[in-house]
C-alpha cells in the first residue's frame, strides 16, 4: 500500500474511533473497557513480535516501547474492571 492509502485508512480509523467513543453512554463505558483488555493482549503479542523480529535497532526499540505502553494499557484496564466489579459486591 502506498503512503496515501495508509494515511487515508489512518484518518478514517481516527474519525470512526472518535465518533464511536463519543456515542457510548457512561453506563456502558466501563464494561466496554473490560472488553478492550483482550485487544490490549493482542497488541502486546504484536509488540513482542515486532521487538523480537531482528529488524534492526530502531524496530526493536519501537517494539520495546510498544510492549511497555500496551502492558500499561492492559494492566490499567484490568484495574478499572476490578474497581467496577468491587462496586457490585455486597458489604
């Protein structure tokens, strides 16, 4: 794919993501966040593959940064889900 097609897909994905997120009611936001933890897990796997691909120093560096950021995202998502589920426990 050429750079114009990639840029077009990126811009459309950003626009679609913003539109979808702004339409989600607050009562559904936290349960949907727990569903995105699976996506974060897939991102971690992809980042690990990029970091260990042996494509050079820059590719490994960006893969390493991606692993760190995806891990932070996944752990944060599980923490939010845990807090949400704690609200429903009987005291």
